[in-house]
C-alpha cells in the first residue's frame, strides 16, 4: 500500500483529502507537526517518514494579507515547495502541489489552459507562481493542480472570515434583508470533496505527471453563486448585483478566474456540487 503524507491537513482542502484517502491511513500533518518553512526540519521529518506521495495543501491563502506579509507568503507558498521537493528527491517520493487560478491575470474571458504562461497581478499569485516554477524545475515526479473558488465542510484556515463564501452569504442572509454581491468577477466554484476525489483518481489511475486544472464545471459570478445558495436553502433575502468597486480590496483580483480542464475527465457542474454541499451540512 502506498504511504501518503498530507500537509496542511487541518485546512479546508486537507480535511477532505484526509477523508478521501482515509483507507490508506495517511500521515496528517499541519503546522504543529511540521513547519514547512523550516528547511532542516522538513528534510529530517520527511526523509525519516519516507512517504511515497506527498500532497501539499498547505498555503498562505490570505490574498490581501500577502500584500503586507510578502516575506511570510513567499516562505510558505514558494520557499517551502523547494524544501519539500528537496526532501522528496532524497526518498524518491511523488509530490502533489496545490496551486491557484491567481497565477494568471484574469484578463482572458476564454480562460486559461494548463500550459499557458503565468502572469499574476497580486503578491499572493506571484508567490504561488514562484512555487510552481520551483516544483517544475525540481526534478521530482509531480502533479501541479490548479483550482479555484474552493468551499468545503471544514473552516478556511488563514482567511480573516474563517468561513467560505457560501457559508458567509448564508450567515449574512439570516440578519440582512438586502445583500449586495459582486457580479463582475467570474470563476469556477469548486467543492473540496470533489477536488479531493479527483486528486485520488489522478494518482491511482496512472495519469501522466504534469499540470492539471481541476475545477467543477461551469462558470459563475460571485452573485450567481450567492443567489443559487440562497435558492437551495429557501432563504428570502434580496440579493443585488454590484461592481467590484463597491467592495475595494488591498490586492487586485483577477476578473476572469477561469481554468480550462483539458487533460482530465470533467468534474460535475458547480450547481450540482453546491446542492450536494448544502444538503449535507
């Protein structure tokens, strides 16, 4: 049986990865078990444990925070990838690295293919793109998985609000009759459970290593997503579309966070995934 190490196991994606790979009794490490920015400790612990597969779902994900905390964001999202791949080379382990649509500018309405050149517009995206380059040039066998607009049953570690977008909207709808939600940013809402299942298939079904875009199919705006979630839960709050200018952020956001999946069987449509998520809460 393959030995699997999941990094960032206490996070939202890590939580579902742990469920999906439970039958393999994976090592579930978060910061208390391993600080991935500590190069010496990463080498020691990983080479002693000797996993066959390392899934790195740990990341600095506070997009606005990254603009101020450049050093920390880069250490976690870029330097740590180098430390992990260096250890993986010693024990001949395969690395699964989770990345983001934020490595692209978001100017292309038609979306981005797996081999498109990265061109991020904020420091979070820059740090993740740097991590990608480190992985690709490392010499290890790797799966680089870009995904977007994640939501899942576990809380979002490292995000100021803690809750994912869907849960945040539903919570606000309980006390607000009128909600304004951005309708000029577009992406693929993606359920962490579906993503975890796809990663498992990628590993077990002998897909070639390389870059993959794993997202639930169909494009939505944040407004579309919020409206659908309220509809599923039969909540009567009024929801109004608005511009991104109404909710200014420190970091610029890509307008078209659209990833094209050209290399893996399509995941289910985002509406079906959202319905499943909300009916199982």
